[in-house]
C-alpha cells in the first residue's frame, strides 16, 4: 500500500459517518462523538490528498499536535471525534502526536479495534500479577502503537515496541520532555501472549548495545579517511583476541578520540603516525587538560596505551613486515612524559585507602540499618497482606486504604482519589529492602566483585565433606570473572543464611529456580539463561542490573544516615565493601597471598592496593623491618634516629588525643575534616566521655529548637547533621559499655567422638 493508503483511510465522509454510527451508539455520549467526527472530517476535507491520512499530513496536523483541537469550539466534541477517528483507523498519527495528546481512554481504542485481543490482554495482566498503574501505562503504550501502525494487539511484535522506544529516544534528543513508562511491561505482556518474535527475554536486554566490530568501533569517531584510521582498525583487530570487549572499546576510544582525532582536528596536514615534535608536544599539552579546564588524571594511561601501540607495530613488523613495516614510526611518548605515572599510582592508592578508612567505621551501622529496615518493612507487609481491597488501616500513624489485589498498596486517606504520588507500595518496599539486605551482607562476607555477585546461580552453592571427620563444609563457587580465575570460598553460617533466604524467595512450586538471562557488561552479550540468585520478579523474572545494585546501596546508605563531615551523603559501592573485606582480613592476620587467592587477584601487589593500612600496622611493620635490617646488616651501617625525628613521630600520636576520644587518622596525614570531630567518622569516642556527649546532644537539640524559632534554616540543617553524628557515637559507646559489663562464659569444647 502507498503511504497513507489503507481501506479505512479511503472511506468517504458519508461512509465513515455511517460506519461510526454503530460504534458511537455502543458508547456513552454518542451524539457528541458523531458530531465531533463530522466536524473533524469536514475540516480535513478541505486539505489536499486522496485519503484521510494524506489530508491529515498535508493540513499540517503532525507539525502542530494540538491544532486539531481548534476544529470545533466544543472541547468534548473535539476529543470524542478524534477518539472515534483513531478507533476507526481513519488516520494514523505519529508517536510524537500521541504522546502530546494524552487521552484518558486510550485503552478504549484497543477494545474497539479488536475486542478479543483486548480480553486476552486483560487476562495477561491478571496472569502476570502487575499493579493497576503498570497495566494502565501498558494499555497506553499499546494504544499508541495501534494508532500509529494500525495493528491490533494480536498483530504486534517486538519490532513495534522497539520502534516506539526509538521514537521516544528521538523526541528526548530534540529536547522534548517525554514521560517514558509502560514499554517494559508491554514487552512482557506480548511475550506472555506469544506474539513476541524477539530472542531477548526483556526489553532492557533488547535495547542494550550489541558488540561492535573493530571497524565499527573506529567508524563511530568520524575520522577522516586515510592510512591511520585503516591502521587503527587493523591494530584493534590484532588486539581483539587478547582483550575483553569493554577493554577493547576503551582502547578504541583512547586511540581514536583522545589521540588521532585530536591530531586531525589541530594538525590536519598530519597523515601518518610519524608526528613532528611540535605536533606531539602540543597534543600532550592538550591531553593534560579536560574540556572544562580540570586536570585529566588518566593522561598517563592514555600516553602509555599510545606508546604501546607504537611499540607493538614496531615489534610485529619483524614477523609480518608486509603488513606493519609501512606504519613503523618513532613513538611520540618518551620516558620523561610518563615519569609521573608512579606518583599518580601512589596518589590513587592513597585516595583508595582514605576512602576505605572513611567507610570502614560505618560498616556496622550499614549492616544494622539494612537488618532493621528489612524487619520493619516485613512487619508492614505482613500486617497489610490480610486486608481486602478497600479496607482501611493505620500505617505509621496515617490512615490508609488498601488498593489493588495482587500488590499490597496503601493510599493515604488524605490523598486525592486519582493521585498515585502518595501511594505506599509495601510489596515494592519489601522487595527493595530484601535485595539491599542481601547485597550488603553477601558483599561484606565474600568481597566479591559486582559482576561476580550477579553471576552467582543455584549451582554456585556447593559442599565438601571432610573424609576424616565427616563434617560437611558449605562452599561458594565463584565463576571466572575479571581475572578469569574461578575459586571456592568457605561459606560462613551467616553467608549460608543469606543464600538460603535468596533461594527460598525465588524457589518455584516445583523446587526449581527461574531461568533468566543477564547481560554481560564486559563482553556486551546476552548470556545463556541460568537459575541466577540475583533476579527478581516484576512482570516476569529478570536479572538484577548494575544500576539496581547501586540504587539499593544508595538507599541502604540513606537508611543508615551515612554522611561525610561536610554533610553530604556517604556513598557505598560494591568495590568499597571489597576493599573493606581485604582490609579486615589483613588486620586479622590473614597472610596477604591467602587474601589474594580469596579475592581472585593474580598478584599480591593488587591486594596491597586494596587493603588500607592503619597507623598501628605501619608502626608494627616498621619495627619488624628495623629489627630484621639490623640483624642482617652490620651495626656501622645503621643510624639512630635523632631526638627531633623521634619527637615529631611521637607528636603525631600525642596530638590525636582529644577531649572526646582519639583521632584515627593515619600517620603523616592532616585533618581533612576541618576539625569537626563530633561529625568525623574517624573519631574513636572514649566511653568514659559519654556524659560529655550527652551534654553536647542536649545542647544541640536546644540550639536546633532556637534556630527553628528564629527561622535560621541553614543553621538547622548543619546542626541536624552534627546531632545525628553525635547520637550515633552515643549509641556506639552505650553498646560498648553494655558489652563490657562482665565476662561471657563460652564453655569448653568437648572431645570429638568418632562416628
């Protein structure tokens, strides 16, 4: 069919009105619908075109989505007439027009077009058990697709949903504010109905970028044709086999964007890798500074990768001279250019250690917060699950009414009848609290990388029986990830408890776990479906993503009230928990090579970067080093430290003693918290100063009350942060005081009897 040419679009005005009669009679306000349709058709009849769609386009209705509303002075007739025209498939507007005209009865269009398919859609909603809001958003999405393509629900497929999503992305790219919701549930519904012909289980997997070839990786940087872009394709192809895809993509970005495209833009006469000295020096000067004027910390890594390419080409030219010899050129990077790389590595290590020392003291608080949140939300859900739809209950002092049947959703009695902004979805809150609890505890007890965490499945839980004692030891099998080395970790009782709760949550009636696919962020491929442990059910079971793990960790930090000394949120990431795990293991006396094996590091040097060294460890290690050196070297080779040096060393630890406790900052480091000791996470409060902290707490509450009375809102915010930190330290001291009330007798182990 030609553009805008289908049977309904070729109807005459009289035929369209006769066809609309029975449809309008079956609906309310039928006379307004017929009147509005007649006014719309009369208006379009004056435009050029042989079909209603062609007249719609030539009249400029797509360029001004709201212009059609001026067809008839009566607003309700305008809406009803346009609604009837869409239901009859007289015109097929663009997705932009559909998004700009949010009818309240989009789902009615689906019902009028194909009642049988619409009934199947409603049955699918009930099968998937999604909320009413999700179902409503899905109906709008499918109605938009139906109005734009002319298809019924039974005729839609994955390409239609992807086309709709692409149109929304295009609208957002042009600056149009578009509410994006319902597409993912629409994908799940079409798959459940058997209409989806796409291999991806979820829309998210279908939208994720697939792997690009080396030629495509280079082409996306819009380099001018020449021998160097062709060489970059050849070089990336040669390196492809030894690198994972994410590393290959990052390498292409360095060589194409940060190196050669910059050379092309500023020295267009340069066509080979043989750079003139002034061109090379200018490029290195530009590389050191970002577009916003800030320092580019990764400049040494960029220069090392560029130098590696030059050296690789020179080396490969000995084996394949016909391919690589024409491109051999002196490297523009000399040793002096990367002399600061070692210093930068030390700075990165220092920042990593500071980040670990800043977050390690807050770990007990984080663990306690996720435990309490899960327990609290589970109590809410258990109390509200027995309510029927429409029943009224009291939630945290607010009268609420339960809405919906599948999901436990409470709507405050004070909220507007049609508003969903204030709804309390207890099912979603419990789901969020559970996965935050499971993520924090599992990462804390294993030190896994985030990709290793998301790759755990039912078969990761194994056991080993000691042949001598018969004792069964639970093990956690970690699959090869970043370093390609798999490992078995002994599972503690706490870890077994977490894994058991996850399996219990996911287990199906037949005892199996759902098979789900996850997207490999490193290789950019969709993995084979497996019984993953980190998956959750919305419309259907789907693997958890990196973004979801980050979001639940952020929520856990909010529940724990984690704040920096400046009052900003203290974020926790999976790698923070991994570094804390390594630090705790080293402080507990575990040999570094054992920690490296547990973490899956190929070198103990990497492990030393992870483990943050505390002051007492520095002192002990330094003493051991001095004793060993004096034992193996002659006495004349030793020099005693001067009195001034020893005084300076001791002064640091003397100055850490404060009226409220002890400062835990490392030797040689200055106070980075501007001496806000009450707020600082490195302050180790002295339990004997508990009355002093209580006095500070009471004084802060009085100052906050005074600031509120006088309207000093900025003062209230700062004092509240200080009060929160003070209360936390008081709770910590009270726990220590209670723990030291007396000894706890653990008993004596009895002899092990042979079976």
